[in-house]
C-alpha cells in the first residue's frame, strides 16, 4: 500500500485546494469513526472496553476538528458531514474489532506517507497534523487488537473475514462510482448528440413566444 499511497498522495496533494479537499475527506472519515465508536460504547457490556471506545470516540472527534480546521484555513468551508454508527450492529463484536484494528493500522501507514509528501511539498503545517495524530492511531490499533484476542475464538479468522469484508466494500464503492461516471457520460453523450436535431427542429418549426395576437373578431356581415 505504501507505493500506491505515495503515488496517490503526490497526485492528490499537489495544490492547496487539493490538500484542503483531502483534509475534508479525512475529517468526514474521522467523524464517521467517532459515531461508530460512540454507538459501540453504548452497546457493549464490558465496561473497560466501553471506556476505551469512548476515549477512541473523543480522539476521533479531535482528529475530525483538526482536519476540518486545516481545510478551512486552506479555503474549504470546513463543514463535516458524516454517516456512521451502524458498524458494530452490522459486523458483530469480533469482526467489528478486527475491522477497526485493520483500519487503524492502515491509517498509521497512510498518515506516515502523507506526512512525508506534505513535508516534501513544503506544507509543514498540514504535515504536523498527521504527525500529531499518530500516537492516538497507534493506541487505537493496539487496544482493538488486544480486545479482539479476548473476544474472538479465532482472531486470525476474524481478521481474514474483516479483510474480505473491507475488500468487498471497496469493490462496491468502486462499482457505484463507475456506474455513476458511465451514467453521467451517457447523459452528456445523449444531450450532445440530440443537440443538432433540436437545433434543426427549432429552425424548420420556429416556436412562437411572447404575446400572441388573437385574430380580430369578425362583425356581422
Ligand atoms: Fe483518527
Ligand atoms: Fe483512529
């Protein structure tokens, strides 16, 4: 993933506007994660795990604000709109912990690469945000792995299941965005190909617009 993230980072962080858009995307992801953690805390019977979920939610809230503030400094509106909160119910406790653990581990690698790219680009202020969040993400990856080991009979199988589920979600997102792209391209193609026909019809059958005078009434003859 490092090579892919490095290449994608170089492309997606080339200008302040692109950095701002990326910051906004991270703010949404962190806010979504916060909502998932809050609901997870409310649904677990294990008080230690509930307190770890709550601390995690608090961390993600800070992360979301940090990214949104930087996005605002770079010209975005900084509004954070995110969905979340359904993951635990959807996956069950073991797969949820496996999924969150993998997401946090991926975030650490991604943050390191993006921090490096931003530093090379001279945007040390944005780079510092990623650096400041790394300790939190490392703690999130660590406690979710420990909790997974205590909850799951076969943690390795749960990690495999979570990876498959994550790949399936990525595939669904890709097909949805591809379908939307094809739909938009098809609509434009149809519009552009029908334009000459519409122009010709307008020319051969001009539409009368504005006030239309009625025919003068005929008097008795
Ligand atoms: Fe985070
Ligand atoms: Fe995290």
